[in-house]
C-alpha cells in the first residue's frame, strides 16, 4: 500500500473509483474530485487505485476535503491509512489540528474516526443529511 500525489496517468483509475463509489451510493463529496485539486493523493494497492485523498490548508487546521476508499475493496485498513497520512501531512505543514466532515448516517466512519481520537464539535445539515464536523488535535 502506498499513498502518493496523483498524476495525469491516474485519471482513469480515479474515475473508476468514483464510479464504484457512486454505484454504492457514496457520491456526496466525490463528484468534485479532479486532477486540478491542489492536493490530490491516491492510495494504491498492487498498482491499483483503491483510495483518494484531497487535503486543503486552512488558517488553523488541515482539512480533509475527501477521503474515499473503493467500496468494493475488502477492508484492508485503507481508511485508517488515509487518515494517518493526513495527520502526518498536517504535522509536516505545522498544523496542530486536522478536521473532516462525516455523514452521520455512516456509523462505521463515525466509529472509526472516534476510535482514532477524532471528536465531533459541530453538526450541520447538508442536502438533507446531518453531517458531523470532526477534528483531532495532534
């Protein structure tokens, strides 16, 4: 498993991952993923793209805009790997906090984030969904 910056050669793999996510009803944030994203990373397993990560620097934290894992892949710790990478990137960029939004209905994602030390500090309504804004002090 490796996480690296996306390249133009990754376009087809990213599109395939997004289509797979859409087919499984996971499309809320993924329709915005493009190679134009300033900080787009891909997670690969045996040269196959199994995850994408979009990060954005904010004044007081690093924002995980998207952390998407192909839902057809067996759970190989990919979500944890993306979050751990984002946390290390935050430290490398001198941030002491990392944040992300999690759909409250995705209880597995909420549980994972909580188990990794993320805490909900706000709840917002987006497109009829309740979304938890979660953060972790590093």
